[in-house]
C-alpha cells in the first residue's frame, strides 16, 4: 500500500538522477515518488521533440536508474494513467532485505567499477 506520494513543486516538474537516488536511499517502505509525468516511451524518443535534448537526456538517465533500482529490488515501478499520453510514473520503496549486505551507495559504486 502506498503511504505517501512525493511530487515536486510545479516550479520544478522534473527530477534528475541524483534526486531519484537520494529519494531511494531515504524512502520508507511504501513511500512513493512520482518521478515523471507524461508519456515516457514517447518523451525519451528524440524524434518526438516534446522535450529539449538536455531534458530528454536527463529523463533517459532517470528512467534507466529507476529500472536499475527495480532490478536491485529497491523499488517497485508502476504507472497511473490520467488520460491520453498522460501517465504518472511512480517508484514505490520496497522493504529493505534483512540480509542486505550492501548500501545503495555501495551498489552504485559497484556499478560504476
């Protein structure tokens, strides 16, 4: 069950990869973060021209990091449809494994190495 959904203020509608990692590191199980609102598959496609190149590149990084965190069993990824081409993409924090031997920062460092 989702306990809270964190949304950014309207002045800053998009989060970056660092924001996502910070949230994952401190989120309690069940907390949710709306990490993007739009149509991810279309908005990451450069020919769509719905975002600037810089915004699109950061969105790709955020989406890849969210997928990676899901694969590491740190979060669940879900989407909520609001209308045509309008979805909320949510990261929901999972319970930390009791036998977890690695912190988020050590997982990120291992990925870079």
